[in-house]
């Protein structure tokens, strides 16, 4: 259960995070803790806690007698799921979606090829279950249900690769897929060809066909980029 203090913390964190990532506070802007406390009607303790979180994301730097300085985007932890969520909620959404989708296109095909070599029987079963779940929820505007299976499918691929660096990108991919759905950068029903490709990837992984798994996943990535050209130009 969320306490009142936690609620205030979350509110201030979201407001500042969204404002910084949207460019409302350009790099170099100095924010004063006492002014923030007054603006949000919270204690300076809450402000300090929020600033610590923002510092951990490298969005700001706090220095005594200076204040809280907004840092350049080059230093931000752009892989932090919360930072991704904030950026997707702002005006920079099309560029952020494209940047993240290009990242996926570089990583996920290789991960799928490795998954075909390394996946356990349980992981193969999970892939098939989620691919079939995507098929079952791909019609009738059931995007939220489809999203659950889509995220789970890609997490399994990354985990089954056996590469811990790829596996850590699961949250990044989840934020991309969630952002596309919640910000309506998806067709009302998913592309049938993309859904079929997911089923075929599951089959290729199960059959230990690394080259086919990699190529099919590359086709998924290309299709995702093409959708962005239409929905988020």
C-alpha cells in the first residue's frame, strides 16, 4: 500500500522527470530545492529524495551552494526504464521510438540466433505459448492482452540467448512495446504478418535453426521500423 509520503515522492519525481526529459528545463538550468518544495507543496526531505533518484539517472547533479543542475542528454542513463517512459510521454516520442527500435533491430536478431542454440525446453515451451497467445489476442482490438504476450515473448528470447547483457535489455524492450501501445503508435490490430513471424521464430528456436531464427527476427524489426514511418513519422 502506498503511503502519503510515497505518493508525494512519486508525484514530484514524475513531474520533474517529465519536465526535464521534455526539455522544459534545458541543460544547465539550476533548480533550487526550496523553490521546488514550495512549488510542489512538499517538504525539503521529499525534494532531496527525488533529487537523489534523478541523480542516479544522471539527469541532474546536486552541489552545495549551487543547487540542482540539469545535465546534458549525453550523460543521461537512457537505458533506465523510467527515463524511457518519460521520454516516450513527451514531444520527443517519434525520435525516441525510432532510436529504441533501431537498438532492438541490432540486438534481438542476434539474441534469437543464440536462443536457438541455448534455449532450454522450458524456454522453448514459453516462447511457443506466448507466440500462440499473440495469435489469440491479435484480433478484436485486444492490444492490452496482446501486449502481455508480446513483452513476455521478447523477454524469453533475450533471456534464452544465454547472454546476460542481452537479458538486461528486457525492461528496455518492455518499455518500448508498452509505450507504442499506450501512446497509440500501433494499429488497432497488430499486423498479421508480424504475428506470424513471432510464431515462426518460436518454431525456429525450438528446431535449433539459429540462422532462420535470426533472419525472422530481423524481419520483425524491419516491420516495426516501417510501422513507425507510418504511425510516428
